[in-house]
C-alpha cells in the first residue's frame, strides 16, 4: 500500500489510459486515495485549500480511473484515467502544455486548447 510523507501526502501522476500522455500531477492523502478507490473518480488533496477535492467538481471534467499503479518506493502513484474533458484548469488537454525554450516557456503545438475554460479548479 502507499506510503505517505511526513505531511500525509504522496505524488500522483495522472496519465491518459489510452494515449499514455501525462495529463497532470497532483497530491493525494489517504482520504483522496480512499475516495478514488471507492468511487472510481479521481480525487486529490488541495494543499492550497487544505482539503479533499474531486477532479471536475466545478468544471465537470472528471476523470474515470482505470488503474492505480504504486511505484517501487510506494511513495508515488500513477493514475491511468479516461478523462471527460481537458485535464488542465486552463482548458488545455494536459497541464504540460509548455516547454522550456531557452529562458522562456513556449507552447507545445500538440496540446491545443479545447476552446473552453474549465474554471479555476486547482
């Protein structure tokens, strides 16, 4: 089973179950893992708000969890999901839509905006 850090958290890498694309990285506590396992919908722990949140609770862009993988040290999870809409709160498919280009960030062409913003979800 997962091993949580001193703050009761572990890292969660969220990956599209079909394409393999990394969609986002978030944190989970024991409650988030339990809620994810019991509902099949991705839940995380918001460090800024100090509480549990379900991905898509305000935007509707939920993530159906297909598989949870725990790494060899048991301190990180890869969550394979089927997303319903963009993963990023900015409205793009993946939170990783920029690359380092010299001393600036440049957009990654393959990750275009869906045309809809999904709110201020964090």
